[in-house]
């Protein structure tokens, strides 16, 4: 850990066109002892870099004149500044944006909104990573296929897990939030069903009581029945009030539709998520015309929607692209509950974040599997939980042969004494960066590798696993020997 005085010698360039965001980042960094320089766009940032070389650059992506991608690319293509680490700070959380950042040569990424400790952690881990790419891989790229397109990413960017771990952290937080929300949705659905059953029975009993009282002529009986009616009416009002409060404050969009297709109730969450009020969509036809107006397959989607609402589908939960009032499109599923009078109580589940999270996990998996370096995920005790294709080539084991086994399987017996110490250091939050060592292949032969060990954190910043990236250094050593030989030959001349 750097002391306050050590940090004061490090210059951080913030590139941000929003004055509020720039001042917030500046406040965070100066409180940590860093010296801060601020530029409002990419062009101004390049001028400041030429005047006063920064230790690291934090840049927003969406800016006038020159965006963050172009700024990062310009820095990395300049041989005098290529070793300056660049961190993208952005609200964009789409795999395509991650690909652009990797192609531009970004060293790390911070996704807004962020906490001060998260920013400091990213800067620290980025500064601990090697500043210069290996000379034998300069200019080499890695081809990544995603969404039908091929992207060329600088191979040196995959020598450190930083950018992968930063996006993985965010995806992990999203997944946890979505899992908790889904569990809560199930509980809310069960509770709503129970309350609706009680409300419906009370309503039926009240109707039965009214019908019975039409045939009662005895004044005493009438008086007694009137009292009973009043009690039933009071209980009914209380049930309706509890129902309204419960649905109004529910964390999920809820609607109540009568047998004629008229919307009788929309809760606050429905209006907040979709933007429509009951005046905007008085009937289900109005909802369908507005919600699916931009879909190229509107007819098929509408048919599937109606089948799911009637419970006449296949039992599979479908995902629908719903156009909100402000024009944005959200991916949702529906959970309709049919009532005896033909009414439908509908709970809507927003799947948009889950969809984006799934796409991000897909691209991260593609990057990891396409990497030329062996990338292994382990639990805190060293049990292997992920094993990419390069690891299969390096060590000779298929993924299914090692998943669930100790990492000792690829470590020579004489080096296994060091495993507990390394695991403990990473559990304490340390990044063990680029040390040369020997690993054991399945056939008993050995391979020289350069290894980086990094902690994997969950949404609460707790360390939950360990990432290992290994690079085959045999080729690097051959290059170094060749370079030294050539230098000696030239020197003799």
C-alpha cells in the first residue's frame, strides 16, 4: 500500500466534460493524497499529457470533440505515452462498449455509479500491473467473435486480469441483485396469491349474505343480518385496503384487468418502469398498441402475449420487448393470476439487467476462452472452478478432468510448499504480479510460465475467489536470447 506522501508524487489526469463528475473524482483522489489534473475533453487532455506527463489517466467515454475511446487509442499508439495506464469511467454497460474499450487498449474500466473505495481499488490494481507490454508481442492482436462481428484486441491487454475482473465484479453484483429480486418475487407472488384467495372468499361470502338476506322478512333476523352484513362489509373494506397498500408498495409492476380487458389498477412501480398511467392505457388493446408498436414481429409477440395471459401457452416463461412511454425498450416476463370473475392479476418481471448481464458474461467467456494465456479460476482454498482452452493447451488436461480438483495437480511437488502462502496473500487482497515459475503438464513434462494471481471480489467487495493468468515464457526467452545475440553481433561490427 502506498503512503499519503508516496501518492502525492503520482499525477492523475481526469478527463471529464461534466464539471460535477470531475469535481467528485478530484475530491476522492485528492483525499487519498494523489495530485490531480483535470481536462474537459480529449483534445485538452492530449495537450496536458505533452506538458505534464501523468502517472495514469481516468477518462469518461462520452465527450465532445474527442471521446474516451479515441483518446485512449491515441495515447496507446504514441510510443512516448503508450505505457501510461488508461482507465475508462463510464455509465455504459453493454458488451459492445467493453469490446470498444479493449480494442482501444484500455487497461481497466470503472462503471458508474461507483463508490470512492471502488475507484481507489481500480487505480491501485492498475498501477500494480506491468506498465509495458512484452516486446515479443508488440503489435499482436487477439481476434474475438461476438454478435456476428470480429474484433481485434491488443493481445497485451489480456496479460492482466484487471479489465476482466472489473467488469466481472459489476456483472456479479448485478447477478446477485437479480437473484435476490427473483427470490423476493416468488415470495411476493405466493403472498399475493394467498391474500387474493382470502379477498375472493370474503367477497363471495359477502355476495352470498346479500342474496340470503333478500328472502328474510323477520325484523329481528333482518336486524341481525344487517349487523352481519356490516361486519362483512367492514372486513371486505379492510381486505381491500390491505390489498391496495400491498400492491401499491410492491417492488414489482402490478396490474389488475377485468374480464372485458379494461385496466382497473396499475401500481406505482408499473407507472415508474413503463411510464404509462391508467389514462394512457385504459384497455389491454391500448397497452398492446403502445407496448409493442416498434416491434418488427408485433403480430407474433401480441399472439404469444395473449396466450400467456390466458394461461394457454406451453407453460414456458416468454420474454417480451416492451416499448416504454419514453421510447426505451425493456425486456420483461409476465406472471398472470386468473381470478374467478374473469379478472387477471398480473405481476411483471423486468429482465433487462439480466439480459445485459448474460450478454456480458458471454463476451467475457469468449475473451477468456480466446486468450493465448492460460486463465484459471479457483476458490480461496485452491480448488479449480474454471479452466480455459489455453490452459488445456498449456497443461494437457481437459477442463472436465481438473474442475473440482486442487491446483496442486499442475504444480511440481517441490513447489507445493509455497501454495498456502500464495493463497493467503491473495485472500488478504494482494495481487501477486508476473512471477516466473514452473508448472507440471499431464504427461509429466514441465513448462516455464509467468503467473499473475489476483483476487475476485463479490458485490460487497469481499474476496470470493482467485484468478490465475499464466503466460508461456519459453518463446519470450528465445526472443531475449536472439536479441542479445544480435546486439553482440552488431557491437562487434
